C-alpha cells in the first residue's frame, strides 16, 4: 500500500540556492579548467572557442545539478553528447588515418587497432596464463593503447564501480539517448530473467576467448563496431560477422531502447557491463532506498533504465548489483527515499554531502575523460560547416 | 565503531575523487608501470611472434618469425609462421625464398612472391606446412602468414 509523503521532500533537501550552488561548483570549475587545459589555454582562436564552449557546457551542467538537486537529466546531456561526438571524432580519425571506417588486414597485422574497454574481460584469462594480450593493439603509446585503457578502467572501477556505464563509457550514451526519445514505453514489461543474459554472454565470450585466444565478442558480436570500425568484408565469414553486429546494433542500441525506454544493450547484453557490476562491491558509493521515507509508489522500479530496481530490492533498501548510478531513480522518487550513499555511513542524514562526494568523483571523471573528445568532435563539426569536410 | 566506519567511509569517498584525478594526471606513468611490472606483451597470434632470423638479399631482407603454436596451456596442433620482406621500396618484382624454420639445414618451404601482382606461391617441402593464410602489403613491405600443422 502507498504511504503519504511530504511534498517535494527530496528536492527541498538537496536543492541549493544559486549562491551556494556556485560555491559548491567552484572547485569543479577550477579542477576542470586545470585538467581540460593541461595548464595551457589554447592560443588558436578556433581551439579556444571550442575549449570555452566545452568548459562552459560542463560547468553549467554541474551547476544545474547542484542547484536543482536533479542528477540524471544533466548527466545524460553530457553523457549523450560525449557518445555522439566520440563517434564524430573517431570516424574522422579513421578517415584521416586510413581513408575509411573499415579495418584493413594491414592494421591488424601491424597491431595498430585502437583498444577499447569492452575487450578487457576477454583478455584476463589469457593474460594470466600466457602473459600476453589477445588483441592487435599496442601495449603503450599510440592511439588508445592497451595499458592506458587498463589504467582508466582500474581508476573507474575504484572510483565509480559500475558508475562507469553512466558516467564514463563512450558507447553507453547511445542506448541512453534512444531510450529517452519516446515519452512512454511501447513495451512495459521485460521479463526480469533477461537480466541474466549479459552474464551468459560474459561467460561465453570469456571462455571462448580463452579457448581460441581471440577476442570473440569483438569479432562476432560488438554492436558498436557499426559506428566505429569494422573489418573490411573480404570473405563470407566476415560478411556473416558484419550482418550479426549491425543487426545487434539496430536491435539493442536503437529499436529496443526506443520501445522499452530501457538501456537494453547495456543492461541485457554487454559483457563488460556485467563484469563491471562486480566492481560496485569494491566501491565507496552505492545507491540506497530509505525504508522510512519510501512510500512504495514503485516509480523507481518503472523508471530505472537498467532494470536494477525490483520490488524485492526496494524492500531490501538497495538496487541490484547492475546499478549504473545514473540518478534516474532518485530524480523520480517523490519522497526523497532514494539517494547516493557512502558505504559505512548511515542511510539517513548528510544526504547532500554524500551526493556531492559522488557527483564530484563521477562528473570529474566524465568531464576529464570526455573533454578532449568533445572538443575534437566540435572542431570537426565546425570544419564540416566551414570547409565541407570533417578531416 | 559506527563513528569509525563513518570516518572510514567518508575518507574512502574523498579518496575516490583523488583516484579520478590520479587516473588522468598519471595515466602515462601508470600505463608504463603497468606494462613494465607485468611484462605483458601482445599475443603472438596477433604480433606474429618473435623474430628468429633473417636472410640478407643485399638490397632487401627476408625476416623470419618463430612458428606460433601457443595455446592457453601448452601448444596447439594448428599454427602459423610469419615471414616479411622489407623495405617495400627496394623489393624486386619477383622474390623467391627458401625458408628453413626448423633449423635442421633443410628448406621447409619455398615461397615465390610476385610483388607487382600481389600473388604468392607456396611450395611445401615439409608435411607440417599447409597453405598461405595471409599475404598483405604493409607500409614497410610484404607480410605472409603460412599455416602450419604439427605432425607427430
Ligand atoms: S554496459 Fe557496456 S556498452 Fe553499456 S555503458 Fe557499460 S560498458 Fe558501455
Ligand atoms: S537503480 Fe537508480 S541509479 Fe541505479 S541504474 Fe537504476 S535508476 Fe540508475
């Protein structure tokens, strides 16, 4: 049964006056200025313009997060922008370097393929047994090296856990974007059993990668190859692989998020995401539901884009391990029962400090990690408008 | 106890912000450290394996990698050997090489590369040499991978 609740309980608690919001946002302004500029403000007018736009974009969003007390809408704006401009920047780089999005045999033989975090789960067993990485990339140096991506992954896991999937992953913004287009879902009920699928995919790709010493998910399944790079179709096998990953992209990243308003690729398929859920356990931050405030309206259950809130988890007071710390549930909760939480501290009390600590870690990660890519993507768009070419 | 947990929790949370900054500020340092401390390399299935010899042809050379049979544990039955010809600017129109990768003084296969047509012809002289797996022109020259199968 639904309990009565005080009106706007949550917003009153975490919303801040403009002056206070500015003060809370000031350290972020300084840190992002330092990190995004690398201590040097660009002298070139176009680069300065792009830098300024990116810097103001992030800091305005952060200010609004503090001022309004809402998290998800501002996070999603940055996260989706990142995903879109990542594609613009990546594809431009590929055209610049090799004249097309397709990956040639040459690049594979020379081990010049950019490494991405989605490969990580498949590399762990072979690395433990053979001290080698089963990927045609570079260990250090070059564009998207393996060691650099591992470092970022370790940093993200320690600081955000699976928050990576809502604040760090340059692909996640795509299904996040499509899941927001319709006001209401066409299909409401997804059988919760589907949430086991990413674990099955994880197990399958980890074991097959160890058996074949090849990153099987990348070769056969990764939907994001559709918008980044893929092997040139030179055989029937590669044709089958291409049809498979392009179909998965259309189904899991576009159509299903659109119809269900859930992040289906991320919550029902991605093996990296499943593995990343485990890092939620070694992380300082989690999301908690205060039973004293919860009025059992189930809005969080309906709104969670990753199916991480069930009726049982509401009763248990915390979402499932798959929670990506996106903030949607707390934004829709009418009684302020759901909130970011710091492990070891009581669920009730100091909500603003806990939220602020998490937002500082997560937003800083997003701004630093995506800042360069967003600037490059914007520059490419300006170049397209002014010269007719992005490269 | 509750107070100690609370202090530990908040300290941990602040440390997370420091970790974010360190991840990016120290990315080059940590990446290099990670690579050197683990000694990790690219799998020979992708890198082609270590170079074990070369044949000098005055203007160009033939580079021979070790045969790759590496499995997760032990060796596999199927493998390959990678051969390269470089530099690309000095290669003749037709290259003919005899390769002894077993080191027994006997040729294991002969390879004829027509650089103009981009065609290779393999003549196995050892039952473990099966077929041409890949023949690709790269920026430094040509790379061929020859499929091998262990014969007991
Ligand atoms: S689930 Fe996978 S694709 Fe989605 S955000 Fe996480 S890592 Fe990226
Ligand atoms: S439980 Fe809340 S924070 Fe976690 S993924 Fe679902 S909506 Fe986002």
